[in-house]
C-alpha cells in the first residue's frame, strides 16, 4: 500500500513537473525578450526543440526514440499519412468551395511572386516554425502524457488550441494547423513516431498554399 | 388572149407606178419633203432620225445592247458566311447562306445543304470503311446524295435520340409537298431554267424533280413522310416537327427556309448549299409563273455548257464543284491581322561601346505586335526580321540583318514571341530600320494561317540629342550667361525635364554638320535683343539657346529645334519637353549600410526595365549605428546653399549640435548617434531658394521680367528614420553587407544565447531538483 502510494505520488509529481516545464517552454517561447527576427527564430528553436530534448535526455534519462523520434519506415504509417492527406484535402476543398476559406487564408505576398520564393517560404520559414511546433507538441507534450493513451492526443491538441486562444491567433489562418494538430496527433499516437505527422503536415500545408495561390491567379 | 393582154396591162401599169413612185416623179410633194431629187430610203430614215436630234451611233449601240440584254441578266446567287471562320476540331460551326437575285422571301425558298466529310470522296466503289461512314443511302456509291443526306439528316434530327425511338409507326403529320420555285409558288406552272455562265443564254430544263436528298425508295417533298422516312432521317416519329422550328420533318429535309446550318467541325469537312427559288426574270408564258432556278456559292454548272443539262436531276453533277471549307470560303478573314508598334517613339542610337552594349546609352527598342483575329495567341509562330536602309522606301531592303548585329536582341523566331527587343547600339547605323514580322497559326488540319506586316523605325544618332543645362550668370551690369551642370540625363527626366520657375535654362546641340538652326519655344522662334552668351549671333541662331522658365508650376514648355544637315542636306527636327516644378531639396544618407530610404517597390518602364522606387520620407536606420545625413538641391544649382537642420523638433547648427549629442561638419553633413530598435529620428532640412543678382539682372534685361516678380522661398524636406535590426535593413543588401550586418549584431546575439541558455539551465536544474526526491517511473503506452 505504501509502495503503491509512493508510486502514485511519484507519478503525479513527475506529471506536475513536466507540465510545469511545458508551460514554461510555451510561455518563454512567446515572452522571452528578443530584439530581431533571428533571435525570435532562435527562441523558438531553444524553447520548443532544444529544451524538450535536454529534458528527455537529462531529466527523464530516456532515449529520444521512446519520445517519438523514430525513423518513419513503416508502410502502415505512410498509408495512414496518405489517408489523412486525402481527408484533409477533401475537407479544405469543401471549406474553399462552400465557406470561402481561400478569401480568409493568406499566403505571404512574396511567396506568390516566384516558385523559388515559394519554396524558400515553405521549406525554410514555414518549415522551421512547423518543425519546432511538431517536436514540442507531437513529441514532448504527447509522449509526456502517453500514460493517458489516446487522451494524450486531445491534451496536446487542446494545449495548442489554448495557446492560439490566448495569443488571439485563432482564425481561418490557423485552421489548417488545428487540423494538423488533431490529425497529426492521432497519426503520432498510432505510429509512435512524430515524423509521419511532420511530413504529412508539411506536405498538406505546401499543397494547400499552392492551391490557394493557383486560385488567386 | 384578151385575158392575157389584160394581165400584161395590169403588170405593166403596176411596174410603171412602182417606177414612178420610187423616182418621185409622180409625187413632187414627197420629193420636196425628203429634199432630194432622187429618193433613198436609208437617207430618208437617217434624215428623219437626225431631224429628231438622235445620234445614230448611239442609237445603234443602244439597240445592240438591248438585243443582248437577256444574256446579261444576273442569275440568282448565294454566298456563304462561316462562324467561326477558322474553326478548330470539334468547334460548332454555323454557315449562313445569303441568296440574292431571287424574288422569294428566304423563308419560302429551299436550301439543300450537303456536307462532305474527310475520306468521303466521290466513288462508285467505296471500300468497307467508306461504305460504313459515307454511303448513307446504301446504294453502293458515295456521291452528292450521301453528302446531302449527311447534312439534312443533321438538320432534321436536331439532336433527337433516334436510337431509342420506336419507328414502327409515324405520327402521320410530318409530310410536306414541295412546289417548284419555292413554297410561295404553289399552284403555278413550273418552268425550270439554267443559265449558261459563258454565253448568258438561259436554257429551259425539264422540271423532273427537286434537288432534295431522298431516302431509299422515297421522294422528299412528295407530301408523304412515313415511318420509313422518319427512321431514315432520324426524326422523332411521335411529333411532326422534330426541330421545333415550325417546319414539318419533311419540310426540314426539303430545306424550306433553312438558310443556316450548324454542325460539329471535323478536319477536312467541306460544305455546300444549293438554293431553289424563282429568278427575277419572268417566263414568257401567258400565266403567273416565274423562272425556277438554282443557285450555288460558286455558280451553277459553270464548268459546262448549260445546253448539256436537260433536266433538274442532272444539276447534281454540278454540286461537287460547290463544296467549300470554312477557311477556303473566308480567304480574307483567314489571313492573320498583324499590327506592330514600337517604343520609344524617337529612338536614339549610340554608336559607342559596341563591344559592350550594356555600357551603351542607346535606347532599348521594343517592337510590340498584336494579332487581332488569332484563335489562340499563345500558339502563334513568330518570325522577326530586321532590315536597314538610308532610304525609307528603297527598291529592295536587301538581306535581313543577322541577330548578331542587333545587340541584346531577343529571340527572333519561335512560339509566342509577340515582342522583339534590341538595343540601338549600331556602329554605322542606317537611317531607317524596317522590322518585319510574319505570324503563322496552325489551323489544325496541317494548314497554316499567316499574316505579316512591317514597321519603319527612323533612327536618330546620339549626336542629334538636345542637352539641357542649368546656367550661371555673372556681371550684374551686363549679365553674361553660361552653362553650368547638365540636367535631365536620366531616361525618365529626359522625357519630361523638370525645371524651376524663374531659372534660365540652356539648351544645346553639338554643332557637327548642322546649320540653319531655328529654335522655338512652344512653336515661337527664340529672339534676343542683344547677345549675352558665348556662341551668340544676333543675325542668325546657333547651336546654343537660352530660355527663362516663367510659367507657373505644372505648366510645360516644348522647345523645338530644326536644322539642316550639310552632309545629307536633310532637315533635322528635335524637341524636348520641360515641366515647371517647385524647387526642392533632398536628404540622403552618406552610408547606405547604416541608413537608407525604404524601398516601396519597383517601377517598370516601357522597355520592361525595373527601377527601384524609394520612399523620400521614410528611412531605415541600423540600430546601434550612427547615421550621417546630407542635404542637397534637386533641381536648381546647389552652390551657396546653407541648410538648417531640425532634429526631433530641435533646430541645430554646427555650434548647437554637440549640446544634443549631434554634430554638423564643415560640409553640412549631420551626424546622429545610434539608437535602439524601434526608436527613430524626425529630421528636417531647410534652405532658402533665391536667384543670384546677376541672374535677376539677366532676366530683367533680356526678357523684361520686372524685379517684383522674383521671390525668395523657404524649402524644407522632412524624413522619418526608424531604427531596425540588421536583418531588416540588410534585406536587399549584397552578401558582403549581410555578413557585415551579422558581424555588427553578433555581440548582442551572443548575449541573447547566453541568456536563453542560462534560462534553460535553471529550468532543467529546477526540474531535476524536484524530481530528485522521488524515484523515477517509466511506463509505456498501454
């Protein structure tokens, strides 16, 4: 009984600590003072990627693979990614067709000018932001609450939604990322690797942006 | 015997009387009347005609014309119009027939259309493919009947889905009885005619039939249209009018009033029509009939004598010659309508820097083409050629110039090349360039539509350019004016040169071989009361001229020059436009790495060249770097101008600047200390615009401008500097500048990294500390 109580206490203590770290990471990734855009990018990388990795390695003393850092080499994962990609495409096609999503969703003007600028935007600027987000939510948050099984998917999605709400970023512009948060979370939960979610999400956003640009032309 | 004598007497007396009559001896009154002693009936007739004042030759000619007039009567005709004129495969083509020289209303005439498809040439031994596709009446031949059936079946069927129709019975109301000459000739006697094209003679032919297509063993227009015919013509057996046009099905097959025909165009399709109606000329029978005649687009039976045709059915042989394709019929519209334009309007050649055109000051010529009637402008084949000559209309332009002799020229042959560009950097240019363009468009059936045009471009040499100068004046008592700095040398300003009111402007052209100069301002010649500049000659104008800018701001001057080139004896005409503007000053940064104007975008000129468009108000400043600013005049001489600086509301000069942490050096350069990101400066430079005394005296003395018209004016310029970090300000910088920016911001970045690392260490240490009191737990996802 005493051991059981101690184990429970230890479990909850660990969850409280990691929750605090998650909260601090999110808070600092927004509020840590920066003076230019390079520092801003660095801040996201430090608090959303490096700090979670250090926590896993130094505090939890676990391997990264047990936190979703597994190479994506499963056919089933690929298959699920494609299904979600198709599902997302249909969903957003309907949003564009019937809700006028394309008039609310903006692709940066410079990315519309040339294909090279488009690639630069999608594969660098967007990629850095998206990868840090994926590492944090799909690896760190989701696997921190892996004991709650599928609820972990909703926890990390809910947290992402909460961040958007607080930062008043909840808009049509972030709708695709909310979809990716849910769909990618489930994909990570099923495949135990966040890389599927990352590649699926990136491909989905690039496809969506390209389609939105083509509609505008 | 007595009787014989009596008879001789009778003959004799008759002969005497006849002789007397013709010799007029017995009729002196008549002799007097004819005015002749001996009677000549021809003379008499001529005298009679002359007596009425009629010219005999004219009368003979008129009679001859009248005699052949029946041969000159115009036969009924029909012309075709296609829409579109150059259809592509699968296009819906509508062809409209316009009959002329028929009496009937169009709606009462019969239009028999015939459509020949590719591979359906006339043959009496069709192969199996032709039999299937072309022999529509299954008579073992492919001929005009099949072509008619093809077309009239399309008309009668009107997209009715006949494959599922029940043809076991017919509605019984689809019949129509045709009348020769048209629906309005019902009840009249039928007389059919054919005019011989060569002789003009009209031949009567047997009205044995119409030229309508027939279903096997049936006659169209016979007033009977049973289920067999309904089935053959693919009409709706349950209603009388499958086309819903007001005609019964049989009337549609007979082509009653069907002056247009629409079908889906296939490559090689040829179409024709034969129209039956009544001609303008009437028959000579004592009834109400008119001549029933036929017309086809190229003429009825023009290859043979009309005498060879005995009846109407034989006219079918003539119809093969009347097949036409849309493009063939619309020869004029099949030609591509090409037009060219070029810019700039007066291009100038620079014979220098031939080895490096990019250094040349010659104009970039853009020749723009437009094709108005192409089906798809993206798939036009362009072929550009350039010719040169000193004569604008030589007998021969010679060989086209090779691409290598046209510097920076764009591709001259290929798809979609609607623009041709090159640089006027020709070492020994001719006076005229002739740019020729040939455009081709594939019609999809292996043929091409083509159009070509050319445009003549007169070339001016760099030597023939008017140069514009600001001026300086000396000696107040006898003002002398001379040229100072040249202005309006940039491409934009050379087109519309800005000048400031009350300034004297000098214009000049190199003397070269020019003589007999005539300068005009707004069309009026320049005049001077006395000489006040070098090169002045009161008796005649020279290659230099001066004029004062006296108009109000916004108004324009057009300065013109005509001169004679002594070498060629040709007249040279040049002009330049000036616009009066307010005097202004500009503030610029001495170091674009630390401060530069905000780029708003890019201008793109007529040549497609991009020019950066910088804000004159907003500047970026590099945080943590000092900024150096300099003020300068824009459109009036800068010598002697003193500037006052106002920074963030504080007026400063070289003396007071240090009190605010600024400095102003001997050249008037203002140095501002660094500020942090997000902070900034509001900077104003002020100076006074005025005329020097000698210039005022010159304006007064030579152009009678009273002194009270001159004024002094304060000119100010404001800028707002916003301090930014290195990335933002270096966004358009070269790689070296980017490295410099990174280098300058490196210390602050290292500090940032240190701060963020320390924060992370604290978080990790705190977590470790808390968890150290409890054993670690490892769980896997269940």
